[in-house]
C-alpha cells in the first residue's frame, strides 16, 4: 500500500527564494527599518501566490528581521546599536575559534579572496563589498575543519549585512578592512595561531566600533528628520 502523504502547501524552494529576496531587500535598505510590508504587496511584486510569502515572513519573523505590526502586515525590524554590537561579539568569538583551528593546520587561504576584496573596495557596489567580506570569513570557517562554526555564524552575518553597508561606503575604511584581512591570512598560513587570533579579534573590534559610530550617526539623522 503506497504511503499517504499530505499535499505540500508551498514548494520549499519557492519559500526560500521569497525569503532571500526579502532578506536582500532588508539588508540593502530598499525595505527600510520600520517600513510596513504586507503579503499582498510582496506577492504582487514577486509575482507569486500569498502562501510562500506567508511562509517566508514567518521565517523572517522567527529570525528577527520583521516584527508584528498593528493591524495588517509586519514591520521591518529597527536597527539597534547595542544589539548589533552584541552580534559582533558573538561573531568575533566564532571568528577567533575558526582562526585558531585554521592556523593549527597552516591553512593557505586563496589569495584571490583578498584580491577580489580589494577590487570590490575600489568600486561602488556595496553588495559586492559585503559579499567579498563574507567570502573571506567563510573561507576561514571552512579552513577550521569544524562545519558548525560556519553554520552558526551564518545567521549573525545575515543581521550584520544590514548595517555593514553604511561603514563600507567610506573608502578609507574599506581599504583598512582588506589590509587587516591580508594580515590575518598570512598569520593563519604561517601557523601562528596566537597572532591570527589577536588580529581577527582586533579586526572585529575595529569593525564593531566603526559600525556603532556610523549607525549612531544614521539613527540620529533619521530622528532629526522626523522632528
């Protein structure tokens, strides 16, 4: 007798596509903090039915990217400096662990990662800058040999993408980021775990401090515009 399976309400890959489309829009700012979004509007814009949109919004709510709104729809979650600094602290701990493990193996990171990052830093495509930054850190996670590090860090990166763009728009900061990345890669390749950990911790502290300062300016500016 064949197994009796329930009909799926929405294809998982379609739900994932909607989730990613909304997450990209939130991360890049086209869906701004505090903006109201509804199933109907999103379904119409993405040319899909309401069901996968509903499922995607549920996932976004669970992951902290949207909140319930009074009445219909949801609101894009606001940006909070203290919370983002907390995310950086957690990601920093994961980065330090990954760098230590990778250095013990004298892992040789692909030099093309740094070259691609510097190329993106010279351009104006903020998404390309963020993607290059993530690719470098993901390479360290992979080189650590512990797959749980990358899996755990992914959720934090999704949140950090929302605010990284504000910092990466400053050219001086973009170049400094890749100088730090290159030094971290050299330390890992040389098997110098202590230096690799110190450099990646300092890197995270610099990034978090710059992000907090820039985000504070942006939030104050928005508050002034509302008065």
